[in-house]
C-alpha cells in the first residue's frame, strides 16, 4: 500500500503539471475543474468525493494523466489491485501521448516515474500473494511501457520461474542477464529454464557460466533523492580472488534511454563476506532503472 503523504505529494505534482499546459479546450476545462474539485475534496478528507471528481475528470481521455494517476493511488490505498493496475497503465499511456510545454516536461517525467513504480508495486504484491499469472501480466504491461526497466524483467522472470513456464522464462532470463550480467539468481533461472526444457547441452553451458561468475551482484536499487539518483548494490564472492579490484560501468536508465554512465570500482570479497558499491547521478529526473557491465582495467 502507498502512504497517504505520498499521495498528496503526487496530487500536488499532478496539479502543477496540468496547470503548466498553456491552453485547454472546453472538455479539458471541465476536466480541470473536476480535478481541482477532487483536490479540494481530498485535502478536506472527503476521499470518496475526490474519487468521484477524479473519475469525472479522467473520463476526458485527451486531457492529461493526472486524474488517472490519482485514481491509481486511491485504488492502491484501498487494496483494489485490479483498478490500481488499470489506472497506472492508463496514466502511462496518457503520459506517452500527452503534448506538454518544456516547462512541464520535468513534472511529467516525474509522474511517469511514479506511475511505473506504482505498477511495479502492484505486481510485487500479486507475486507475494502467489497470484503468478496476474503478477506476470502486470510486469509484462510495465515492460511494454518501459522496455528498459530491469526490476520489471527480474520480477517477471521470478513469476515465470515459480509458474514453471520454462520457454517464457528462458527468454526472460536472457533479457534480465543483459541488464544484470553478474547476478547469480538471473543465471540460475536461465539454467533452470534450459533444464526444464530438456536442453541438456545448453543447460550445462549455462551452469558453467553460472559457476564462473567473478562475483555475485545482488540487491541493487535506484533511490531518488530529489533530482539525484543513487544506484547501490551488494556484492558476494565468486571466482575472483579476494581483494581483486573489479570495475563496473553502471548506466542509469529512463524509458527514453540511457541518462548517464559511471564507472565504480569494488574489491572482490572473501567467501562468506560481502561488499557494496554506490554510483551517484545528479540531475536524474525520471530515472527508473539501471544496467551495468564489468569492464577491464
């Protein structure tokens, strides 16, 4: 569930973004009035009145993503995952097709980032509840709107693995490894998919690759601090000798493509120990994901 404070911040963001639109035709003027009525109702604690007003505003399908987004958050708060997923998808589709002036572009990118996170959250709740088909469909919908979202690929692969959908998992694991090439979990899922398909030789090659990883990179996350993005991860031991310096080129991503790349150096830990790495990216509004690769010295 999403916290009410996060909802209010998102509502204010949406309102600011919408007001930046220079001209509104008659249907969008009515939608804007309904949105503002919902905002006032929400501030007064009248959540159901806000819901009805935002539903009216969202009915004007060409008038921006803000009402759909706020309805998605309300649905998330009440545990209506079906409605939340549908409204987050609607928000993302409206963002993609909504022309805005340069003055509002940053707000729209931030809203897209929030909507992608909200849809990911719905999928993870479904995965936790073992609703594997619904979870997989949610992550697939996210990937259709952000083809560079590493966490969506990872969670979709997990859902496919638990559902024993080996053919789909093979392709999903390959895609995940392209983002996360030193992840033992990703390589393990690829091996299990090949073994499940009866591809004995390919499975043996996948197992050799798994066992030859220099380190195991795990628990990577992107944390936004205002417009700054911090990518951090944990590293477990692999075949690299303890103390060996390793360099990773970490690329921060948005749905529009790469934002920036930084190279970080870490030291391979001994067995049973772990180390961490961090890459800080300023001016990263709209960042949603990452990829990395090991580079030579």
